[in-house]
């Protein structure tokens, strides 16, 4: 797989896809701070093999991997390894990608942008499609679990320039959506852009 290195800006409320060769690193940067990103990853050439939060939790016995640990696919193969994290380190693998039904339930006007639709558009730009939206890795998203088992929805604590870096364990397609959620206070100050850096 030929990887194009460099920066791809993900505008607020939109998504972008990049191709990443095995052994290359891909970094997600919160450009202005306080912005959640939904990250998806798919095996190159077969999008039915995809990063699986559930399988990753089973492998790591953690709600989110530590630096040096792998995210695995629904076929239990490593796809990304968490290589570095300059953010406060709060990320989520429990919450589904926002979609039109979520915004309808929250009372949003029809046509509200969503991470599920951003994923579909980003993949379509590469001639790809998935039948079901996978569980994303929600970078910079703060969803702590209380002692009673309840989930809290807190504003992202990431600062301008904070980043999280992954190393590709296989040739893959990585999609990042700058989450458009503006009805639940996870994006501190409202949706803002992210960047994807594919590193040399």
C-alpha cells in the first residue's frame, strides 16, 4: 500500500479518511482543544475486518489501551498500536457513533451532521462502504464510569495541539470524524476541527 504522508485537516462536523501502510504512524491532533474525534480503522482491501472496541477490551482487560498496547479487529488481529498520547489521556470506547436517530431523539432539526454519516462519506471518497457503523474509538472523549456504574458525559479536556498517535500493525484505512455533537456537552465550546498527520 502506498501511503501519502502529511496533514489532512478534518473540518468541524466532518470526516476524512487516510490510507496508512503497516509500520507507519498516524496522529490525531486536537487543533483548538476540547474536541472529540470518532476514529475508525479498517483492514486495507477488506472493510469487513475493522477495529473492534469490544474485542480490544477483551484482549487488554481495560476500557482503553495503554501506550504500547494494541487495538484489535473483529478477527482478533492487531490493527493499530497506541504509540503516544500527549493529551490528558481520557478517551472512550463505550459510546456508539452519533447518527441521525440520536439527533432526532435529542430534538435536533433534520439534517444534523453525524459521525455515522461522516464515516460513510469519507469511505465513499475511497470507493468503499460498510453496511453497519462500527463502534468508534472516541479520542479525547471523557465518559467516566461512576462507582454505581453510571456513565458521565463531560467536556473534552484536551488542549490545543494535544494529540494521540497510533502505529499501523497492518495496511489499513483510518477515518476520523470531528464529532458534530452540540446538544450534549462533550465538545467544550462547540465542534472545532481536528487534523490527521500520517508521519514519515
